[in-house]
């Protein structure tokens, strides 16, 4: 678990080794609208080939950050780079290597999926041969000739990803890709994102669906009111949050023995249930000590904290609200 300081970001930037492995670097990125600071001195370090979850409550500054990285709005201060190129001064070198869905993708409803992609391919100067390839990638080839007005929300989201893939990008930004999808659509989207990541692409995933993020992402960053709270790999963040669960009797004897064996924060959770923190390496010795003290053991297990519980802990227990729309960070942002 780590929070990236400005000095660490400078060291990362000047290290050739790290330069090769980071897809996105953000240093002191700030966005103000008058007296309101929407994104406040944000630092991020996103490894190449990762599925990176960008988490925060509604209004935390997630979509504003994505818009700054894509050059859709200008930062008030700070800088960022994608694939080693500055997002302001070298934007022309970045755009051919980046794909994005920001907010809900919009298409011509009376054109087919294929015809919509043809229009976008013309604008991007991408050969039409890519259209069939991306339709296959998002599993829409069978419905490519149907008008978009007949598509479900999940199909429209997949068509949006197909559009983002036309230029065969190395980095893909997805802003709330499962927002509003039914369970099957969510599963389809999750599988699609995993396939994209397996091809070596870096996925920047902004979401409030913590269960989905935990299943998909290798790394996450959590922001609150525009400020970075923490970032790192999910494994690092949840490390040390595992609880050991035991069903034993009598509880009083078990508590005494477990404390002697290194158990901490021992709590009764039922008539014969305990929850405690203990080094996993010490569990076999603790079980042996319990048996030696005449304690009956009915079960021993572990419970790892979920990303949702971790999020609530680091944000002060505030629940993560559903986004009203994928781009609804602030009223100022919508008007920009």
C-alpha cells in the first residue's frame, strides 16, 4: 500500500527502468473551477499491462481526471504523461495509441453498428478492415448489420468499446462501462475487459462497482473529494486485513490460549465463535495449543476483507454512491 508523493513521482519519472513499465504518470494534477477545486494535486503511477481501477464517490473527480488525461479539458496545474508522452505538448503522439469511452457512447440509431463504425473509421483514418476485427473482439459480428436502435444497453456499450478499439490502442479508458447493465450484460462486459487486458493493453477503469473492480483490477487508486487517498495493487491494499475465524468451546479458555499464541483483537462473534488477527504461520501451533488445553475445535477458517470494506475504511465510512451518469463529477465539469 502506498501513496505517491511528488518526490516519488519525480524519481519515477527520472528512472529509465520505471519509464518502461508505467503506462500513465500523473504529477500534481489539479483542476479548479473558480473557487472550487475538483481535482487536487493528484499523483498516479499506472503500470503497463494492468487493469487499473479508479475509485471514488460521485463527485470525487474521476471523470474530470479522465478528461484532463485525454485533453478534453485543460488542467489548472500539474502534468501527466501517457506512454511517455506529455498529455498537453505531445497529444498528437498519444491519441493514435489511446482509445476511450467517456460517459455513455452515442451512435446514429438508424444506422447499423457496422455503418456507425465506418463513419468513425473515416474520421480516424482507420482502414475498414479493422471494423470486422473489432466487431469480432466485442462479439457483435452477428448483429453488425442491425440498426443500433435495436441494440440493448449492453450491446451499445460493447459497440462503444469496438469504436475505442478501431485504432488498436495500447491504453483504453473506460468510464463506468457496466453502469446500468443487467447481470448478463455485466458479465459480458467483465469478460470483454479481461480479454482486452490479456492482449497486453493497459485498461484505466473508472467505476463505482466495487465488486466488479475487485474481480477485474490488478491495481486501484481511491480518491475522495479530488484528493488521492491511497493507491497500489489490490493484493497489497488488502494484505493484513485477513481475519481468522474459529468455532470453539469453551470460549474463555480459547481466548486465553490464543492470546498466548500471538492472537490479537480477539472478539466473540457468536455462542462459540471467535474472530481474531493472527499470523497465518502461527495458526497450526495455536490449534495444537487449543487441543492441548482441552478446547473443542469445530472449524477454523479465514475471512479476507473485501475492497468495499477497505474503501469504507479509508474514506471514513462514507458509502460509495452510484454515479447518476458516467460524467457527472460536478456541475462545473458538465458545463465545461
